[in-house]
């Protein structure tokens, strides 16, 4: 595959540099692995990455995954998705807001992709495992999570759509039948990589989660992986055995 050959060359060159004694500090923001070319060519090459076949099989239901989410994925705390609020291992945070677990690809939209299913109560194995996939689960303030609901991600013009400004000035949500949510810049790439993973691993239609799939390419490019996203992916790999290839070092030649 063309993208794999190119990336292997990058890995080879990087390895030679390391053997030559070049000391390269690990960057805070990792390089992007997005291939060049037209939009269609980029998606075709992304499809060639080694996506985990069949998805995760460790957690059979969302409730199972939720029980390990805080205890194993964020045992010492972390940073909330939409507001950038930090929390400790006891889920305490400086804005005194309750935390919940957010599906970046909406749970109901996952269920609706299965024939005969209408919401997250769907018992189909594929749906239950997809809803339980840790790659799609993120810490979010409960009020913000509820406000986002199952709205798609997109771009919002202007500044008059900000909600919860007293504790979350970065949360933007539109109104009306075509309302969308625009994530803060620092996590647009994180969300995009999560959605692309769900699309390729479970066959979920991206139009159910984002207004324009082309946005995801731009967001991944503008917001490359950082050390925390890499830590999270490596831990998810250990917990459920399904790494996101967009976050594996072998594919961007570190």
C-alpha cells in the first residue's frame, strides 16, 4: 500500500538518524500522518491503515466500559473535553461541576446504524460493543454533555453562541433545527481522530456526527496528537486491544 511504503521510509530514515547519534527531543505535539493529495485520495489512503477488524471485544456493554473508564483510563484525573477543565482522581474540579462520560460519535446514532434499531437500548452486539469502545468515550462536564446531546460537530460563525460562559467559555452550540457544536481548537484533532476511528472500525456514517467530513481532515492537520492523546491511546490499546492507527508512532515516523 502506498501510504504504508511512504511511512516505512520515514521510519527507516528516522532510525538511521537515531543510530547516527542525533538526539531528537520528543515533541509535545506529534506530527500528523495525513497523506497528501485530493480529499478523496486522502480518505482512500486513510482507509488502508490497519484499523482493528471487528472493533473491541473486551467490553460487551457501555455500562461495562463506564465502570473502568474513570478507574483505569483516568485514575489520576485529566482534562475535560469541551471546556478544558482539569480534574483529579476523585473527579473534583475547580468549577465544581459533575463529570460524565461523553460519546463523541453519539450513542443513538451508533444504534441507528443497525437495521431495526432506534436508540441506544439496541441489543445488537455490534452496537453494544461500539458504544462501549473507549476510543469514543471522553470525560465531559455533565451539563455540557447534556447540551451537546447528539448534535453534530461543525463550524459556528460569530461569538454569540457560547454557552455556560461562567464555567465553560469555550463551548459553542448553535440553536434551531440545524444546531451544531464547535469544539475548542485544542481538541478538534482529538475528536476528529476519534470519529475517523469509529467510521473505519464500525462502518459508521460520518454524516451522523459531523456536518462535513472534510472538516475532520483539517482538524487533524491543525491539531496533531499531543502527549496526552498518545498516552490515552496506548492505555486503551492495553485495556481493550484496539489502538487507533492515527495515533501509533510507527505511522508518523517518530
